[in-house]
């Protein structure tokens, strides 16, 4: 294989619903196919269903999509890989890593992206790992660190709909001149949205301050029961950039956020950011540019909400050059080729 020959790449993504990790994997597969590589994306049946929060309909036609069943999906994905014998098999999240674990073919280098953290039962023995933040190296054994690399996530610039801010505010009964704090992403315990709601109640801001929590997940019903009636919770959105346009401040109260792709998206929209000191926000602290609040501390977050409301900061431009997708594609391809060369 020459240094610039196209690669055959198989991404393994066996989740059900579209969120930040799925966006990362699909954007990567699409961009690699656009560069001329032979790219396959292995999805489970649930991810290919006809619903707004599925995955398959976001995939570029240049990417071959192979759908496996919902049961024993990792085993079925391994069978697909044995037939494909790609140069690189690239796993995303637990199901993908399980498909690669314990399987080896001299034709295929096996790597995974650590979208959460290093887990020996999933990642030990793979040929290489991509860490999305430096803290993830702490749990790796020395031998795995030596064959791994840290590559930041990226953001693909996008524009909101022309009328997004007024349309969404009008649709959900939010005054056009209200000052809106917004959260966006999967609604689960790790995201700390219950802490945000508790902080919101303690902050007791005036009526022209509003809180909007966009997204769905296993904790949605419990959060809806906890939150005051005037907290807007529209559920899943297929237009996250439109919602970012409707916000005035982006809030991340995460208990754990390995990188925080949504933080990049908020920065891409120019929003002031109020974030807890999660792993990802700490990694991005210098870019975020505003003080982080302690994880899980509703009182500290309430104080920060009040301060942000009083200051009413304007949108700003962030130094986003280091999160350019073209640069990240080059780094990932260089890592692929280094892993292949190691044999």
C-alpha cells in the first residue's frame, strides 16, 4: 500500500438513537468517503429505522451501509467484518468495541475511539485507540498508551434557519425579548440536568429569564416531573443549530462529559457558555473562556446563573481553528496508516 492510496474503512456503530457520538461517527464516515476512501458503516437495525432520531438517513450515499439485527449485533457485525476484511475496522461505543474484541485478521487493523473512557473489557488488545481528551490516557495501561493517540473532536460549521430564533420562541411561548438559558443533548443522569433544574429553582430569576432543555433520553420523564411547568422541554430536535440560535446562554451542568461535542457546537453558534467542571469542559477551559462551576453543585450553579443573567453577555467569536474537521481527518488518517504499518 502506498502512502496516499485510498483505504478501506469499516466503522461499527451499534447504537439506536442519534446524539453526539453518532454525529461524530457519521460525519467521519461521510467525510472519509468524500475524500475517496472505501467506507462502510455497520449499523444495527434500530439505527436504520424510519424515525427522526435514527442514524441511517444521515449517511452520505457514498458510504455503504450494512444493517445487522438488534439481537447479537456485535457478533453479526464481526461476521460482516470477516467478509469485508477492511484495512481499518473502527469501533464506536460499547457494541462496536465488542465486535472487534477477541477477533483478529492479518488484513485488518482494529481501533476504537474512546467516546467515554477506556474499559479493559472492551478495548484491551485492540491495535490502537483514539482518545478524544488527554484525561482518558490515565486509565490506560502503558502498552496501550504507546499505541494510542489523542485527537480532539471537531465541529462542522452550520447556519440556522433564517427565522429560527423568532419561530422557536413563538412556537413554545417564549417572549422574543426573554433572556434564555438553554441546554441541548441526551437527557440522562450523566448530563446533570437535574442539577440544572434545581439550580434554576434556587436562582429564582425574574420572569423574563427562561430555561429550555432540548433533547430526549431515559431521564426525560423524571426531569419533566421535577422541572417547573414554565421550563420548556421540547424533546428531540433534528435542528439543534436552530435551538442554539434561540438561546442566549448555553448551559452544561454535566456530571461527566468526556469531551463535550455540544460545547463546540455552542461555541460555533457564538453563545456564552456556563459549564460545570466536567472532564471535557476542563479540557476546553481556555477556549470556553468563562469560569467553570463545581460538578453537581446546584448552589454554585444558581449563583452563576444569576451572575450571567445580570451581565447578559453578548454572543462572541471563539478560536475554533483547532477544531477544523479537515485537520482532524488528516490526523485520523495518519493514525490509521501508522497502526497499519505496525502490523
